[in-house]
């Protein structure tokens, strides 16, 4: 596997561009091929078997494009599919759950950790399991926050509607007196300002996208897979459907200018 190859990143849709954003900030020389399964988003409301099937298709496509490593940007896929993907494909597959869990344990002083994620991620129990691997004394309060996905896609990231939804979802976490909240979904970093204003001042928000970017960098360095150049790596954007509001949405998650987009069939 060549260190000059691209990093493959995939997500159920465009939300995973929050992970690309974090990766590009830390690894500007890496070329990234991003695949968003916009034809089948959301995954977070679907059953695990369906999510695994879709994840196999996305990974197969990236492997065909010769990527050196696959980063699963989607929390839902990272919660239910990596074991199967690692059996099927002979290249490193990195997810977002373990990095998020490790960052949460490091940030928590009391061991009381809250997790917000999609219904499928919460049902899988992946975050509590990953957190328990890092700390036996941690107590996890996990809450599905499904409405935040369509709100983010619609661009309703400030104002009364998202604030009330956020407040409702944070309720059990606040009652459990958590001191860390894991943003366990690609879309939730967009609500950071509201989340910050709805939690106590000493509560730390852990963005699984940022934690993942740090671990991907460490992984590439350790394996000698880091791109050797200093020029900007560039981004290829692949989607399975071009939604009407594609540009607006993609810009919201990625920030900055968008590259050309290519529509692909899986
Ligand atoms: N990408 C998904 C995740 O991080 C959120 C969107 C969806 O439900 O597909 O869990």
C-alpha cells in the first residue's frame, strides 16, 4: 500500500464532511476521496443489517479507487459495521467511535459521560462498550437525538426549534450530572453553539470528528503511510445522488469552497 495513495472517507451522506474538515486541518497534504451515500441517507434510522450492507458497498467502491486506508466518518456505520468490513477488506479501516470514547474518558473528571447519537448508534451500545474498554469506572448516559439530523440538513442550526430539541435531548444527561457530552453523530458539531449554551459551563463537548482526525494522523505516522509531500492534497467528492440543496448543505458541513462533485453508482 503506497503512502502517496488517497485516504478514503465515507459517510451516509454529507455530514461526514465534518470529519473531512477536521482531517484536512491536521493532514493538509493527504489527498482525500470522500463518498457520501446521499441516495440512501439517513442510516441512523435503519437496522444494523441494512447499514452493514450499505457500508460494504461504500467500502468496496473506495477500495476499487485504490485508497490506502478507509476512514468511516459515519458514527452509525462505525457502531455496527467495522468488524465485518475488516473481515471483508484487506486494508486499514478506522472508525469514529473509539477515538470519541478515548477523548471522552480523557476529558472526564467524574467518569459520568453523556453520549448523543442516532437511534441506530444508541441501540448498538457501541459507545458505552468503547468507553468501558477505556475506563471501568465510567458511567454512560446515552440518548438518541434523531431530530438533529434533519434539522442540520435543513440548515436549522440556530433559533428556537433546534434549541428546544437540544434541550430535550440533553435532559437525561443533565440529570445524570455528566461532565462530558460526546457528539456521536456527524451532524451534531453544527449545533455546538447551542449545545454549549445549554450545558453547564464546566461540561466538555467532545467532537468525535476531531478526535478521529488526531488518531488517523497518529495511525498514518506509525504505519509510515503519511503522505510525504507538502503540497495541498485535494479533495474528490463522490455522491450517490445530487440532492437539490447539495451545494448549500455540503458547504455547511465542509466549510469553504467545494470541489467538483461526481455522481457514482454503488
Ligand atoms: N452520519 C450519521 C452518523 O454519524 C448521521 C446521519 C444518518 O443518520 O445517516 O451517525
